[in-house]
């Protein structure tokens, strides 16, 4: 009987895949399966996975005929998962020996819909602990209550799917799949949906996931058009939150987070290809038009001046002359 399904997408990560697979081997057990999803790699990753699948206990190798992106690859794994619980790992990250056993034990002890964990960020040789932004630990809580306040970092700002474990009943309720085709920010609509619609969650002080930053092949390091998927992702967050029963309370948080991410990308536009930078500015201007204007005005007033002014300039350009004058 499979208790835990671990979904691990891989795409062109041959320099890191061996470390990832070694860490899985140190967590293998009779109750654990590893769903290794090769998202049509072209750099030799597929050969590494093929060899690993022959020797890694519990490994199931799944190959995409064409590249679909991280969200789609995770969904492929979700569709094949047999475990009572599901968790994730990216193909260029790794986990500590025994981490999965401790994670599963925490989930079974707490009995809630999902459990979130801290993690270690790794940039070169540097290490830093990043914690779930919630002080209460080992207590079952209402996920909706961890969305606010709007002006502080909360659990929806800690979107990492691999920093936690999720009961299968979330899948049965349609809450665990990602938006197909999103290539970046895919975890933003996902984490918001969990916190709006799941019934219970907990945070545990469990360190065992090592998140590798600064990887050259990562989309966070590549300034091409795929980065602009964050606009689609946050549009989805705002649209779904606007339909929520507590929309009047939650929308300011959703809009504020969207604005913060837009301002961040505008501030780093120099790393984008020129045509992508232009598409970024026009995409942000269009997004600002789509947002609920009274909420947006309040958010811009509450943001720091540097970030707010970046957005105000684009907002003024995108508004009709009469509206801008008013």
C-alpha cells in the first residue's frame, strides 16, 4: 500500500538530477513511490532518469512527448499518484535522508488537509533557512485565517508546493491540480485555492527540503517570454478571489501581492530581452486596467513610493484621458 506519492518533474537538469535522485534513494521505503516526470528533456536528463528508474525502489518513470512546463508535469504526476498523501520536489533540488518519513509522520499525527514546512535555500555554497510566515506550529488551523492581513507577509506568500504534504482528499475535491500550461508562478493560484477552500492545515518546524536558487536553466534566471506567465497566474488569483464569499476582505491582499510582483519585474526589466521587456510593460498596463480600480487605488496608496510610482506611471498611460484627469 502506497502512503506517500512524491512527484518530481525534470527538465534539462542533468547537472543536478543525480543529486536529486540520490536524495530520493535515501528516502525510499515500502510505502513511498517516486513519480519521475521527464518533461521532454534534451540534455541527457532522460538517460539519467532511465537508469535511475531501474534501481530506485518505488520509481515510476513518465515521459512527456513534448515539453509542457512545470504545472503540466506536476499534473501528470498527480494523475498517476496512488498515495494517501502527495508531495512534490523539483528536479534540481534535494531532500535530507529520512525527511519523507518525518513528513509523513507529521501528516498522520495532525490529520489535517495539508501540512506546510520550512526549507533551506541554497545559492552556491550559501545556505539560509526560510520559514513559513506563521508563528503557530503543530496546531491544526483554518487555512482561510492565514491569508490576511493584507499588508504583511502571510502563508499565501509562501507558495512553494514542495514545502509540504497534501492529503488525497484535496485531489478528490479538485484542489490539488495546477493550472495547465503555466510556466512560472504556477504555485500562486494553487496556494490561494488551498487556503480559500481547504478545511484544515498546520505548519511544522521540519527542515529537510533544499531549494537550489540561481540555476542557469531555471525560468527565474531566463528573461524570455515564459516569465510573463506570472500575469496569467495572478489574473487567476484575482478572478477566483473576486468570486469568494469574503471577496471584500481578501481582494486587497490579492491585488497588493499582484502589484508587488509586477513592480518587482518592472524593476528588473533590464534582464529581459528587449521585446519581452516591452511585452512586460504592456502586459502590466493591461493588468492594471483589469484590476478592480477602487481596490487598486487603495493598494497603491499603501505601498512604498518607489514601487507604487512604477505602477502609477503605467496606469496613467493606460487610462483614457478623462479618467486619468479625474
